[in-house]
C-alpha cells in the first residue's frame, strides 16, 4: 500500500516497451464497482478471491502488472506469478508509504485503520512480500530512479524482459 506500484509500473512498462496492467483497475472494470464497494458489498475474502483469479489470468502475458497490496500474500498466487514472470518487491519504508496513502478513501483498509494499525499490517506483510518476490528493490526515491534500479536488478537477476 503506497509503495508506488502503479506509478513505477506505468513508467517501467513505458521504458521496457511493454503494456501495463493494474490488477485493481482490472477488477474494478470487471466487477463494475469500486474496490470500497466490493469490500462493503461482498467482503474482503471475495475481493481476495477475485484478485487471485485476476493475477492468474495475467500470468504469462508480456506485461508489467501492478498487483494490489494483498495479492502476493496468497502464496499460491505468488508462486504462480513467479513461475510465469518476475515478482518485484518495491521496498519502501512505512513512513513513506503512509505519507502517500493517508486519507485515501479509495483504499478500504486505509480508510478504516489507524496509523498504528497500518504499521502493524505493514510489519506483518513485509516478510511475506520479501519471501514471495523474485527480488526486492529499494524504491523510496523517484519513480524514474526506481525504474533504473529495477532494470539493473532485472539484468543482475538474469531475466530480460
């Protein structure tokens, strides 16, 4: 949440000459309702199920995909994504993420949580994100610098896109 997946993803896709897909935007389009509405109408479990199906449908496509903050918490989804692509953990300190997302009413978890609760969620998710990624890149800088770091890491990882 707030690490820059969509911003960095769009720029990275442009730099690599690939298409960009935001899984949350795709879900909103398919479900024809906002993410807060999906959460309030159908619950978080339903959203996570749809999210997993959406990520699986995108695997193997030659695209940069920005996954929602909870997508890589599902080990099966993460394994599937790593099998057919590269999962990059945008490693950003909590305070930077929080400054980017506080007050965002389009993020149901943020809207219903205190800063302390969000920090707890961040701390719980961090090792899972790390374990479920192909590699991590420190992205607490500009989007263009993050893209450069990712391109270098991809090269070091031995995977060209």
